[in-house]
């Protein structure tokens, strides 16, 4: 991002917040509180605790930590399974021809429609929520891993054969590095999907978490609390995306250098 674009972003955000504040105060709509009330409620609910607990309240410990734990656990499980299955399918034409139609069918089914099925299979609780996250997250990782492993440059494979690399060495030293840009593209898409599926699963079958707290606020007509949950999810999405981009730049620095000839 250039300096000019950063400057536009820095000016745009406060202007948008001021416009939002003025518009909502002028409209005085019950369901659209001004940002100042939302931020105040956000602070009261989750970030007004003691310094010994990093300013987290009891509600934050009961809601944020379980949600984040399920988010990262489901995302890690889906990514591990997606990369392993995707690389296996990408390197085997017969296996790919057999399984790929099922993969495209599975990814075409909206994950939210299967939440009731997972609710019946696993009942209310963490297993149901993890199953929902894994199903929603695995598809972009699987498809990008499969595509990346399938289109590894033949010269790389032939070079590995010339140097008499074994199957494991070819996988770890040739195939995975060559497919890693595609794999990371799928992983990046999966981060936002994991956040979405975490909230959906908590709205349907949970007694704790950010989604459950938002549903509870809605039932109690606590509109600022409901908006506070929405804002918190947006901030979490920005933070997770920024963190993943940092990791991606670090891991794939060799790839950018190879493309630019550095």
C-alpha cells in the first residue's frame, strides 16, 4: 500500500465514524445506536476488567476465550486435513478423478444448512461447533492445495528424480514449496470463513461465546450489546487477516524474491 493510499485510509475512517455518529444521533433510531454508545457498551461488556486479567471482564473470559479456542482449533483441523487431502488428490490422477466430483458437490452445499445436521449428530456443545467450522473451512484449503500440487512444474519433479530424492523428500522439498503460494491463498480465505462459521454455530447451539452473547442481547433488546458483538467480530476479522498476512509474507518471502529476481 502506497503512502497516498494510507493517507486516504487514515482520513476516511474518522470521517466515516463521524458521519455515522451524526446520522444515527439525528435519526434517533432504536435499532441503530451511535458508535459512541456501541464502543461504551463494548468496553463495559468485555474490556473493563482488572489489569491483572489484561482488562478482560468475566464475560470476556466466558465468551471470547472459548470462541477463539474453537475458532483456532477448528481452523487448524480443517487446514491440516485440507492440505493433506488436497496434495494427495493433486498428485494422483486416478484418485482425483474418483473423488473430485464429490469434492465439488460438498463445497457447493452451504455450510450453514448442515448446522442442524451437526446439531443432531453431536448435540449442543463444542464437538458440534468444531464440526461446523471444519466443514465450512476445509473447502478452499482443499481445492487450492489440490490445484497447487497438480500444477507443480514438471522440471522441478524431474530435478528431484535426477538428484534421487525419495518420495518424502520430493514432497517436502519440491511439491509443498512449489504449491505453497496456492495453499496459502486457500488458508487466507479460510480464516474469514472460520470466523463466520464460529458465529453461526454459536447462534444455533451454544451456551457461551460471542454468537451466544449476541443472541442473548437480541432476546433482551440490548441493541448496543448486539452491535458491540458485530463490531468486535469485525475487529477480530481485521486482526486475524493482518496476522495471517504477516505470517504469509514471512513464509513466502522466497517466492516474492524469486518472482522479482532478488
